[in-house]
């Protein structure tokens, strides 16, 4: 009898550990799965030059190549002082083993811009509440509290925005306008200076724009893409939508921000957008 009780107790302990692990995973997954960015193999090329590129999602141990399909992509452009090019036909999507190869025939900073359409998501209340808290989605938190909906599932339609800065050839003064160019994305990270300019000291001020207006109170993360288990630094945008991060002039870096608003939709209560900016420096 004693042996049977020990077995039952062991089973209960094992089940308890399993449930705890599942619960912790459920809390972790919403926050970890939302980082999304454009990842070139290198951010610094000779001219003319080529680099492979992937779309990445998640971070740390949850990081992987996105399996997004072409019907999700609404925009993939490159901007330089030579002009604007629609590059959607160059994307290789839906296969984690295939990279997109990007060719840049001319000297000049290239600003890559990527956008998707929206897709619906529904999370159980505890997961959505945790995700909203971790990501600083104060509009969703406030509305759910005001309407006494915090114990209901969280329903949203979410979409992606991503930018990347690739220096092709030597720096020219004309590159500065490309680095600080506002494209007009619905949620956009816009550098105020060119991080590839010779005089860059490491302090990078950026502004967050939401539907063309400065966004205050948004949580902005800085991630080192070589060690991206957790953000290097997190800041809230000020009244003018500005944050300033210090970047060492080596390694690959990502800034990301998430924001939401309430909408009238039979399938969703919120419209959420994820936006990122990536850049990088060659080893000294």
C-alpha cells in the first residue's frame, strides 16, 4: 500500500510540474513570438553587391525564420538616393531553407521597407492580459478594464511593419536623408540621424509615428541580434514620440515597438501593429 501511495504521489508531482511548465510557456509565448524583422546576412556591402536576407520572428530560443506566405505581403520596397524600387517579386517566402538574395548595383544607403496585411488572433484571457502588460499595450489594458472584459479572450487583428538600413559602398552625404526618411507607415520607427555617417558617436535618437503623428508612451526595445534572449534596453517614447539608445559601432541591432487601438470588427476588438528597424556594423 505504501508503494502504491508513493507512486501516486510521484505521479501527482510529475503532473504538477508538467502543468506548471505549460502555464509558464503559455505566459511566455505571446510576448516572445511577436518580434519580427528583416535580417540581411550583412548590413555593409561593397558596390555593386549582394546579400542574402531572411524574415525572422521571435527571439532567443524561440527565434526562427518566418514561414509567411506571399499573400500576406502588401509591400517590400527599397529606397535610396537613386530612387524607389518595388521588390516584392524578389522575396522567397514560405520555406525556412530558402533565403532571398538581394542585389544592389549602385552606391548608396538602401532603406528596405516591408509590410503585411492583417490576420486575426484570439488568446485566452490570462495570456492576452499578460501579453498586453508585457508589451505595454495600454489602450487594450484600459479598455478591457473599463468594460470589465479582463476575464474574456483577447481578440485582435495584427500586422507587421519592418525596416532595414543597408549601406552599399562608401558613405555619401545624400545617405543621411534616406536614413531619416519617414515612409508613412501606420506604425514607424524613424531615425533622426544616420547611424552609418562617419561622425556617428553611438547615440541614436529615433521617433515613433502612429498614423503620421508622434506616439507617446510606447514601449520601445533595443535588441542585440547576436544575443537576443532579452532586450538590451527598454524605453518609453516621450511626448514627441522620441527615444534615444546608445549603440556600440559593432554587431547587429534591432529596435521594435508594438501598439494597438480599439476597432469595430465582429472578429476583433483591437488592431495591433508590430514595427521594427534593423541595422548593423561590420567588425572594426
